């Protein structure tokens, strides 16, 4: 019968051959990098990871701009950390609300709370980088832990869990910053995007290829900050106070990750596509300043992902018109990749303390988010790599 012939057209061979090659790379990427957190979690359960037992003094740095309400809600949880010796330095980044008054009131109750400020008249592209730099210079301790004013620690052990990774050779520690879950399509896309990016940068760091971190949950030594020139190389950019610094300072041996559920920082996600788009624009605007090696190692995945879906669709079309065996083989590869994703992503969600399960939304997010990023990079691309972007 025509449907079961075994001769294949050149188009079928090319499409299926390309599909098979990108499938192999995608499987390698998930097993090697994205699944790294799950492997590391099993090692933690078996107590196979060595941590320091001492609790050296730490300085927590928080930069806040018009964050009075968030500081009222979350700063007490930072100050309530179960840790022997730590200070909290809040930098008021030119706020117009009552941030300063609230901090002055809270300092009377907490002698380890300190504050400084960036003058409202300061003219610089990134007052946040200036604020963080001021906080770091004011810090009494070499060990620094950075977060944002709108972040809630998952537990009173957040500080201890992060700092336990500061072995003698460790200079940077990458943590996870999650977003609160809501029952909307937008929230599913945001939380999946955040999780995937985290699994990627944490997984790569676990195999000594650290390339970025997030300022919501990031620790490093004051000494490595100054040894790498602080933010001087990126002062002309609005963003990049976290990922570009890690990209510049991380080496194969000086970076560790912390993935315990108690160490997660939770924050409120954006609630409109417009706000999310501006947030993504801010992040993507500095991607061109990553090292060539970093851009190469993270750039291949979305390209092969796009090729996978494109060649999968083309193979189905050619298979239906030609040989049904080609369709069956393409569907098999699709299902294998889907279940690889399913049994990688969902265990990670549960490990970090999330309640969400990605089933039908998994392929939707897998296709939608790269297209959304491409739209931002091409249609909404900020001028001069982020120098003149309007920041909401």
C-alpha cells in the first residue's frame, strides 16, 4: 500500500535528519544542565555535599526605591533570620514615599539595621548600581548577601542556608528567586520562564560553567566585588547589576549554588503582559554584554528548540504526504522530549516549594516564551543595547 512504502523523499530525509540532530542536542541539554538541580537535590538528601559549619558575620544589602510598603511587609522577615551575626543595610534609592521615616523607626528596634541613601538629584543611568556600591562600601563584613525589597525569604534559615556555601575557595553563591503562583495564563508563562532560566544558570554552575545570577538571591565576597572593579565596566547600562557581574567574576572554581527550599526568595510577579514585557526588555537588553563563551553556551538551546518544532512540523507534513513511518518516528521523538521535560521541570517545582504542575502548559510555554523573547529582541529592541530604554 502507498501508505507503507519504504522509499523516502529527499525532503523527508533532510527534515527528519535535522529533527533527529536537534532532538539529540535537546536531550543532552536537559540531562546535562536543566536536570542538574534535581541531581544536586538527591545529593543533598544523601548529605553528600560539604558545607561550612561556622556562621561568619554577613552583611545583607537591599536597594529600595519607593518600597515603603514592601519593606514594611518583608524587611521584618529579613531581620528575623536565625543567624548569630549579621547586619542589614538598606539603601534608599531616591524614594519619594516614607521609606526613610519607616527605616528610622525600625532602626530603633533593630540595632543591626543600617541605612544610607542615593540623593534624589543624582544623575546617573543606574542609581541602583550606585546604591548597591554605597551599601557594599558601608558594609562591615566581607560576606555580602543581596536581595530586593519586594522579596520574601522562604524561611528564617534563608541566610544560614546561603552562607553555608562560603568555603575557603568560594567567592560567589547563586540562589533561586521564585515568583508567587497565580491561576492565570500570564502567571504560568512567567513562573515557567523564571524556573527554566534558573534551572539553566544553576545547572550550568553545577558543572563549573556559571554565567549569571539574579539579584533577588545572590551572595559574594566584598573582596571579589572590588577585585572585579565593582560595577565600573557596566555603569553605562541601566541593568546588569547581577547577571553581568556574575558573568565577569565567576570562574570554574569560585562559584557554588544553594537550592534548598528554605533558601528560596519569593516575590510578586508582573500582572500585565506590558509590565512583563518591560521587565524582559530590561533583562534582555544586557544579554549582548555577556562573554562570547557564555553567549555561545546559552544561545544554542533556543536555536535548537526552534529547529526542533519547525522540523517536527515539516516532518509531519512530508510524512503524511509520503511515508507514515516518518510521522510515527517524529511523534516518538516529540513524546520522548516532552516526557524528559515533564520529569525534569515538575520535580524541580516541587523541590523549590511550588504547587504548580506543568502538563499541557509545558509545550505552550516551551514555544511561546522563545517567540516572546524574539519579539522583544527584534521588534521592541532597546536602542544602543539598553542605554536609552524607558524603564517602568
